[in-house]
C-alpha cells in the first residue's frame, strides 16, 4: 500500500518537496532532505579540515553561475518568510501581543505589526 503524503515544505538545498523525498528534516524555517544529508555527509567525509571556504558569491564564480543560483536562494528565502509568518500567526492565536513578538524578533512592536499583521 502506498503512503499518500501531504505537501508541507521543500528541501532548502535541492528544492524537492517532501512528497518527492524519503524524509525531510526541519530546522528554523529551513529543511533538508535525506538525499542532501547524504551529500553533506559525503562532502564532510572528503573534506580535510582547514580554513573555511568562501561563500559562493565571495568566490570566483562566473556571472552565469551566480545568476543560476538566484532562483534557489529566492525560493528558500520565500519559504523561510512563509514559515516565519505562520509562526507569528500561531503566536498571535496563542495570545502573544505585537510587543512580545517584536521583542522576540529584536524589533519594535510597530515593526512587527507592519511586517506580519497583513493590515495597513
Ligand atoms: Zn534536498
């Protein structure tokens, strides 16, 4: 019998949805699938310790390679923003004031309200 999965989130590394991966591990607004964890383990096993490598945009990537990365960065950022907004919505449903939400996020009550209330 096949298991039907509900679409919940996408891997923040390869963008595949949970419905297309074996397992998806959740972090704070980000996710990683079992395949990407496997790739990470292989990279870690083959990488000697040493100075940290530069972030992709700090290295010598070509313009085309950088532009090809932008959609993935944007999609991951949009997913984080959606998850953050849902967490704030849930905190509001549990009775959190905009002041407490702002304090938790290191912003003013007004900034929290403007960013998350959906009101203008
Ligand atoms: Zn993945």
